């Protein structure tokens, strides 16, 4: 009986945590896609800047054009002054919402969200630039976004909600 009560307590805690994530999904709250996108941009600006090891890292120029997310991920060395800029752009309707995974980042306070495309389709435009080498441009099958660990669940939930809304828009056409 004691084990059953413990198990029920765990289930109640899990459901209450899930309720917080569900509250961030637009269909559950009536939040429009543009409102959710604006909220995600704000969260990425706030949670995508950090110092880790020998480099400062930040996300900038974050924006949406329809369901296409674009941003710059910049990394600057604290010693030697080197700098690498990645410009990433992709349509969130191409991302598999069940394959948005959380990974360790280069510092304990951060987590990296990896967004893989459906069927590993090369649908992510990736441009890497540095003064130390020629510019590299490729189409790849995933994108990574590093954010603060304490807010990674919220950012992940918003990304998944936007992905699903964009995929629904592709299937049904945009709402008038």
C-alpha cells in the first residue's frame, strides 16, 4: 500500500510538471502562432548568451519569416580574440517534433537542443564564417540551439508547439 501511495505521488508530480508545459502549447492556451514565435524569440535572446570555457557565446538576429526560423550563433574566444559566426535558417515544418532532443553543452548551466529534420532531409541552411578560413555553406539535417539549463524545458516546449503549428499550417493552409 505504501508503494502504491508513493507511485501515485510521483504520478501527480509528473502530471503537474506536464501541465506547466501543456499551458505553453498554443492549442491549449489559444495563443496564436505569431505570438508564440515572438515569445520564443524573446526567450532565445534572453537565454542564448553565455560564457563557457575559453569562449563567449551568443545568439543574435533571431527572427521568423512565416515558419522559417533564422539566427546567428556567434562564438568569440576570450583568449586570442578569434571569432566564429554560424548563420542558420530552416523551416520548422521540416523538423520532426518527436526528435527534438536535449544534450549537454560546454558548461553545466547550459543545454543544447538538437532539432532533426524529418527523414534526415538536408533542409537546414548552415553558413560558417571566420577570419581564419573561407566561408562554408551547407545544407544539413539538423540545427542546434544552446540555452540556459533552467529554461530549456520551456524553450523546447515552445519550439515543439511551433513545429506542430507550422506542420498543421502546411497540411491545412494558413488560417485567414
